[in-house]
């Protein structure tokens, strides 16, 4: 089946490349992406014919309406252009965001809940690793060998060295094992049990039942080596939680250089805090989980960006990532920076 979608202010390459969803796709040229792992693997293809037309092709046997819904989620087109919402931002950051949006026009946020396990693996591998050169290579090898059989990874032993020998790959069995045992973890937050009872389904299913803030806290508390950035990356791609902002030192550097935040006293989110507290006041009050002390003190980058950008946070973080990757690779300003 083939669908032709009319799109506005959309660029599939700028949407897919910075997303962990791209680990499940193969780029076949400018504007062309074919799915090679996960749900509908080898049965879904996108091609942006021009700035107003996106062609969707699938051999999965889905009805037109089902394929249409799936395409909207996967491409991020379930939401309109974020550029139209910039006017909601505080005046002190509006010019910088407008400039970023002009340079990196057409970015959306893909939504792939059915590929939760794959996104979990890809994000876990991304700790202090180059996504384009290392993570995508590791993922491709993992998908070819094990595809969605996540439960096999903890039993791989020496075979895992065929995927890679870096600590990110070698630590994957322990990370995956703790994820698979999430429903029986002694560290499972009481708030989860109070909300849904004792989980009786696979971890990726019961996590998707939870409010995203509680799912984030659960991943950070219960999964070894899953920190704030990894958890935020997973949630941003599998929930419609566009306010989530994955933060690392690079995001902090670019945010400071662009004048989005003040560097004084502003640190990174820390696992020891994120495993116990929430950094957004409304979520804290609703879920009855204490507000993070660092958020109260204005000492956390994630809390600052979330408070500043709200539902545009994930989108603006993606723009920051794209800009930083191109122009802010070192501690010194790049002379060719367009901003």
C-alpha cells in the first residue's frame, strides 16, 4: 500500500537523524528511510518527494487508516510544526530559538512505543559514545543477530564481543537483565504499585501505562547504568512527552553559548536525585513525589530547560543537538557558526 501525505514545514532527514528511532532504519538517500528492525521491519518505507509531499509505502497488510496513524506517529507528524509555537516562549530566548528553527527547519519528534525495547537498547548504548559512528554500528549488528529477542542478550557471553568490545556493549547484558526483571525489582517505586498494582506484563508494557515522569523515575531507580539522559531519551521517543529534555555536557555548553541559560551554579541532572525526586512542580504535586532539591535551588540544567521551554523542550533540545554537532564540537567557538 502506498500513501501520499501532504506535509508542512517538515524535513524527514532532520527529524530521523538525531532520533534513536534512526537506529531501526536505513537511510537510502536524501529523504529516503527504510525500516530494518522493530515493528514493521522491512515492511515500511518513507520517501520525502518534495517539501510538501511524504510518500509512505508498506507491505504489512495494514488498512489505509492504520498505516496512516502509524506513519504520523513514526514520523512525528502527529503534531503540527513546532515553529508556530515559538511565540509562547519568554522573550529572552525567543530570538535564539527562532534562529535555530530557521537553520534546522522541519524537525519533529518521532513517537515509537511499539519499539520500546529497541529504543531502550540504543539509548543504553549511547552513554559517552558517538551515535553516528559507534551506536548505529552496534545496533545494526545486534538487530541482525537477535532482532527483538532482548531476553537473549544477558546470555550471550563471549559472543557479544562480535558486536563490540567497548564497555557500553559489554555492560549491556546487565542493563538488559535488570530491565527484564523490572516488574519484580525490589527497587520498584511504591507509587507504581499504588497506581497499577503488581505488574504482570512485560516491562515495556507496564512502563507505557505510567505517567512519563513516573516511568522515568522507575527506569533510573531500577536499571543499573541508566541515568537521567538515557531515561529521558527513551521517554522522549516512546511517550508523547515532548517536554522531556535529555541533557549532557554538550547540551549544557551549547545552551550557555546561545544564552538560553545562565552558567552560574547550573549543574547536570544526577542519578542519585533523579531516582528519588521529580524536577517539575506540577508532576511532583500530582504524583506526590517530592520535588528535587536541585530544581528548587535552580541548580539543574534539565529543570531549568523544562521550566523554560515546557512542551517545546524535547524539540528545542533536538535543535540544540543538531547545532552543537555541527558547530560546537570543541570548547572554543567555531568561527563558522551561523548563529
